[in-house]
C-alpha cells in the first residue's frame, strides 16, 4: 500500500512541480554551476543508492554529515532551499525509482558507522529510507545517532496510513528543521 502511494504521490509531485523544478535548476546553475547534488547513501538492507538533491553548498564542500559541515559553505540560495525544504524535491525521483519512500528514516552516509550500527540493531534497515519522518518533524538530526535510531524504530513500529500523511503534511507545512548545519 505504501509503495503504491509513494509512486502515485512522487509522480504527481514531479509532474505538478516540473515548472518549479526547472526554475530551481536554473537558479542553482547560476548559483553554483552545478544545481544537483548526488551522494551515495545507505539504503534499505544497507544497500547503497545515489541520493539526488538540489545543491545547497559550494561545490568544493567536503562530503560529510550536515551537522559536521562549516555553515559558511552554504550558498545564499542554499539557505533558502534548506529553510523551505525545496532542496529535497529531486528525491521524488529516488522515491519513484524505489530507492526511497516518502516517509521513512533519513538515509545516512556509510561513514556514519555509529548510526548504522544503532539502526541495524533496531531493524531500521528493513524499511526504505524516507524523505521525511518522525525524526525530521521532531527536529532530531543525525548528530544524536542513538536517539535518531530509537525514533526511527518507534516511527516504523507505529506507521499507519494516517501517520504517513501526517508526516508528509507536517513537512510540506514547514514543521521540523531537517539535518541542521551546526
């Protein structure tokens, strides 16, 4: 059921959001010369996949978890994209491909070994990673691996159709900060 909703909503989002996606691509091109950011992340069953987002940082920024990045690397357009969560729009393509779900644990980097171990111990990798979820709408980021893994486990254990839509609506309504740059 969730996969069918993911495909339907991601398809609708990409189709209806196409004009906005094109505008943001052009703005990103002018901002950094490379509007899309691709990064290998840990997916379902700990398999790698290539996550796609709008670039929010300078191109020469080191590839680490957001909470470890120098805030000065974020571009002015990037600040706007992060605040509005529009940097996440290209992930609808990841959802359509089956790499991600709209709702699930945020995909981490393979270098985040403490988080990977905590999630593996709680069975979190049985689910597809998500664009949003309980941690994101609660302001919990990847700087607290154990707390994040517990929250992911709690979300997956209680994920109903109503909660699925609640997380999506909370995120599109601006709730939660996502992965903060400290």
